[in-house]
């Protein structure tokens, strides 16, 4: 987790909104202090200032850092996300961040990264790609969706896709695509998997990686309130090293966890 001294609560304005897919928008906002310290996997907790409802902020992964701006990729699933997707340039926001821990990208620990995502889970992958590319680590994205319209590939390079209905890319799910992809790779390559997406996908992926001894980190979601460990609204149950159940506050100890904790 980031030291709390790096967390800022900034009043800012929407600088740009662009569509990224059906019901999905990318929102850009100047947040210099957050942009300066954010790491891939961190999230921000956002509130549209002009409205009392919803009362609580909503958490979003940092999708991209562009100079002093940060971007979030938002899927419209309810009241708060609808307000963000329908907001206009110039609207005031409160942005708390960077929050949570980050993906472990130490280049000594692995040779190549496999970035596996499904649906809106692709949101943190652009920032991760930038960090991997900057340190010279080879990476490949494996992106899944039910159909071609669910695939969110904007701004990414080295992408393979899978769709459940076969409308684009590999016909099957993204874990099957990963298996297919690994079959064509050099067997002595030390891969590390970074993933974000729906829980059933992440669970299947975590088991796949455990069974093959591939290190794997997952970015999980839960309902959140404060985002900083005060409200206890984000408790999730994982496994500890002994296979016992253990509850953690996802906003503090996550959202990135070791995949081995998500295999039960
Ligand atoms: C660490 C973290 C990072 C996230 N990153 C992103 C991101 O980059 N892009 C993005 O679009 N979404 C992301 N989410 C999910 C996003 O926060 C929720 O979709 C949002 O809070 C829903 O708010 P709402 O007011 O629109 O929905 P509500 O009206 O509150 O609820 C609508 C529906 O969404 C469900 N829901 C509410 N909160 C969450 C949640 N936290 N996770 C999953 N489902 C939820 C509810 O159960 C309900 O079914 C992230 C969540 C977490 C915890
Ligand atoms: S969201 Fe409040 S404790 Fe985690």
C-alpha cells in the first residue's frame, strides 16, 4: 500500500470525455499530485461535487497517466457511474488517491508479462502496459468478452482477443486463450500473469496459474465506501498461506492480491 502521505484529495474538473465502447467512457482530469506518485493497479475514489447523490464516492482504477492528467475508464452500471459517463467537460470532481497497492512489476522477477482481462477489467491495463514498456519488459494482452462489442482494446498494443460467441478473435474464454497462447511460447520463459475482470474469470485463471506454477496477481473489486480503511465496507474473504479463510480490507491490502489467495 502507498504511504498515506502520498494520498491527496483534489478538487479538479473534467478535462475530456471520450467513448471507449458501449456504455463505457474514458474521463480525463488534471490531478498533478496523484499523477506524480500513482502506480499501475492503484485506484482513485471519485465524487461529482455538484450532487449529494450518490453520497459516497465511487472507486475506479487509474486507466492512464498523461503528464499531469489521470484518466479513468468507466462503465455505466448504476447511478454514480451514469453521472460520470453523462458529465460534461468542466464539471467539478473530488478525486482521492492514489489508493491501494499496485501490481508487482519488478523486472528481475519475470521475463514477460501476460495481461489478462475481461470486460471493464481491461481498465487498469493501459497504465500497466506503459510501466512494462518503459522498463523494457515484453508484454502481451489477452482480452476476453462475451461478444466483440465487449472488448475494450483502445490504446493497447500486442493484443489477442477471445469472445464467448466467436464474433472476434479466439472462440472461447480468455483462460482458454491463455492456454492456447502459452502453447506457442518458449517453455523456459518466466511469465507473470496480471489480471482484472469478473470474479469467475479470475478464479478460473488463478487455478490455471497455480496448477502450472505461473505467478499471478489479480486486481479484485468490492463495494467500497471510504477507500482508506475506515468504514470496513470493503471486506473480502480470501485464503491465507495455510489455506484458511481470512478477511481483508480490499482498499488497504488490495485491490491487487496474489492469485494463490483466490483459488478456493
Ligand atoms: C478498486 C476498484 C476499482 C474499480 N475500477 C473500476 C474501473 O476502472 N472502471 C469501472 O467502470 N468500474 C470500476 N470499479 C467498479 C465501480 O466502482 C462500480 O461499478 C461503481 O462503484 C458502481 O457505482 P454506481 O453508483 O454506478 O452503481 P450502484 O447504483 O451503486 O450499483 C449498480 C450495480 O453495480 C454494483 N456495484 C456497486 N459497486 C460495485 C463495485 N465496487 N464493484 C462491482 N459492482 C459494484 C451493484 O451491486 C449494483 O448491481 C472498481 C471497483 C473497485 C472496488
Ligand atoms: S472502503 Fe472503507 S474500509 Fe475499505
